C-alpha cells in the first residue's frame, strides 16, 4: 500500500476541503497522512475571521471541518507560520506534495492620498477587528460621525454596511468580538454611503445579499432609479449575464419602493471613483470623480464632488501575498490548474482570486487533488515536521484546539452567545499541553 505525506498550508475552508478530498480519494492501495498548518492558534480561516457575526448559519460549516479533523491520518499544526517557524522549502522536501490554501488575506489598496488617515480601514482590518482576529484587536475605531463611506460594490461592502446599521441587540447575541461591543454601543452612524466606480450592472453583489438587505425594516435604502434604468438599457444592448439581470431587477424594485420611515439610511452610488481622502490626521472628507460607461468601458468625466464623513472602509477586493517572491497575477498565485511547480500546488482564493462561495471552494479543492494524485511518484522517506520546529515552540494540535473551542463555547453560553472568542495568543496557547504529542491522533 502506498502512503503519501501531504502538507496543507492554511486551515480555512479550502484547506479543510483539500483534506476532505484527499480522504475521500483513499483506497485499500492508497493512503494519505495529512498535516495542515495554520499561522494563527485557531483554525477556521474566513469562517472564523471573515464571515459576519450575524451570519451564524454560514459558520456551521465548521462542524464539517471538525469531522474531517477526526479522521485517521489528519494532524493540525496551528500557531505555525510558514516562512517564519518553518520554511516552505522544508515542507517541499519533507512531504510528497504541499498545497497552499492561504486564501487572499490582504485587501487591495486604493492607491490614493489620505488612505492612511486615522479611521480609514481596509475591509481586512475592519472585518477582522469585529471578528476577534488577534492581529487586529488593538486597532482604534471611532463611530462618532453620523456618516460612513464604504468604497466598493460587493458582498463585503454590504456585510459591513449591515453590521454598522444593525441594532446592538442583534449583535450582542452573536460571536462578535468583546472589544467591539462598546464601540458599537456608542455608534452614532445614521447614514452609510456605498460607492462603486462602475455602473450598477457591474456590481458584484450576489442577489441573495441584496434581497436580505431589502428586507430590513429599520433602514431606508436610497438608489437613483434613473441610474438603474440606464444600466438596464445598457445590459439589454450587450451580452449580459443572468446575475447582471437579477441584480438590476432587485435594485429596480428597491428604487421604486423606497422608504423614508427610519433614521438610518443606506445609499448606493455608482460610477463614483474616489480620488482623495482628506482630513487633518483623521478622515473628514472623501473626494470623488464621476465616471461614465459606454460599451462596457469606464471613463472619467472630470466632474467632482465630496462627501463629509468620519469613517472610510475600502472593500475593493482581496489578494494573496502570503509567500513573498512567488509570481502573483492579479492578486493570486500564478498556477496552471492549481499546479505551481514540482510538488507545490495551490487551491481556493490563492489559486483563482477572491471570488466564489464555500461550495466553489469545495469543488476547486477536489479538482486540484485529482491533479495532485496523478502527479505523485513513489512516497518519500522523511524525518517528519515536529523535529524541524524550534524547541519549545508551542503548536496548537487538534486536542489543544478542542480545548480552546470548548472554553469559548462555554463562555458564550453564559451570555446566550455561540461563543466568546479569545483574542490574545497567550490565552489560547495556555491550552497547549505538550504531553498530547505522544498520544494517538495528535501531532
């Protein structure tokens, strides 16, 4: 029987789905020993740190991850950063194949003046802050101005807007970070303006996100109905997609049934490109230039306007930059069908760019695993990864993670929440018991 050692870098959805695909490909003649590496002390990836706290149903996929982790031959190495605690070269030497599943953790930059002003955040920073990511727990957020501007016209922008406009009681019962609750409690934001540089037909919202937002009773949604009509006409004259039409139909319905019965407002502006963020140390104003669209091409008009605001969040997409020196194309690692070079592969957002839902990541992982198996040679003889780590380095294995998970869930039960997340690495690493290393199914 052939037994191959596979390393997966990144314990998010793509990483676990890759492990699952390998497990399902096993037979009486083929087995896989799977080690999954995660730089944070906690697995889960965007399910833990990216999905909005009020979207608990989506987070139930973590139960699938736990089932995958219980299978024989699976080991978790969390709190291990590739490139710092152990090199990628060592992984390639020690394992028959290495799969990068780190996603697209970095937000794209606007590249305009004022982007570094206080209270201007990327989506990565802001979402990670309210989701208790340990690297972003200390950023200072201010909700004292009545207007917030979100730059970008996708699902992340809608998620952020919904979080900012949600009633506090709807957030307190979620797994939102404890440090964010006092800030949301003092939230003075009444108006949110989402700005997209292209037309409504190009917005990357999914229809379900728009539909969910339109059902909120405590928010007035403002959309220029003339702008939607123009977009519909442009789509009818071009090769449109079903998604384009669904989005426009939903936006048209909202624009024709606009409410004005709430103090909270969400306004969607299209064909507006930010050119400068102004303020003295802190965000005070965003300057925009109006765009026009013809034959699907965007052009500048030279017409400018400004919005007074105290908070700016940029949500214009994500890119991967986890391994410096790799060839990146449009925010993703250069690859051919998931193969990078030699025994190195990539899956998910790191492979195809930051698009696609959880189901897409699962099918993508399956396809790459099929290619990986086709390319396997004879299994390597290697000494194993634990010997390559520095003495005393604390690794969060599956048993340690289960203790962390249980502690968070118990803490949450007291307050009627799914969990209360740890944000301090020291608190999480206190659950590591080095004696676990010698036990079955541990590291």
